[in-house]
């Protein structure tokens, strides 16, 4: 495995790891309180009670699957497919990093981890760019 493949795979491991921690925290700190509130408040309908937890976990699922895609790209993909995977997942991670940085005013470690993953993605796909 060359350095570009290792960087891309490591970006996938970081992204998937961040996603798992993010999912646990979202479940504990946002979904569970929402469900308790929704049951106590009779105005929130069943469709909203089902939809909100899924929407709260959407970024978790995207980051986790993106991490797997990066690992797969490092292992099996070449050229344009590898570049497309890196750019697509990099876009997801960039949005997460900027959102975390802005939303928490830099106090959340998630933006730093996503930024590290972005640097690794850039290095990992740099071979595909020339």
C-alpha cells in the first residue's frame, strides 16, 4: 500500500470513527430528549416523531458510509473513480467541518478531525489529479 492509499484509508477511518461518536452523542443528547418531549406533548404527531430522529442521524450515516467508501477507494479503486469518491466524501466532510466550526465557535473537536480527514483525502487523491 502506497502513501496515497494509506492517507485515503486513514481519512475513512477518521470519518467513520467521528460518525460513530457523533451518532452516540446525537442519540443521547438530542434524540432521547426529543422523544421524551414528544411523548409528553400531545401536539407532535407520530410521523414527526418518526422523522426527526432519522433527520438528526442523517449526517452520522453519511459520514459513516463516506468513511467506508474512502477505505474501499483506497483498496480497490483507481483513477477517476477514486477521485470522484474523494471529492464527493470530501464535500460531505467539508460541510461537516465548516458546520461544526461555525456552530460551536471552534469549541467542538469534530471540525478538527474532519479537517484532518480532508487533508488526508486531498493527499490521497493527489495522485489521481495528474
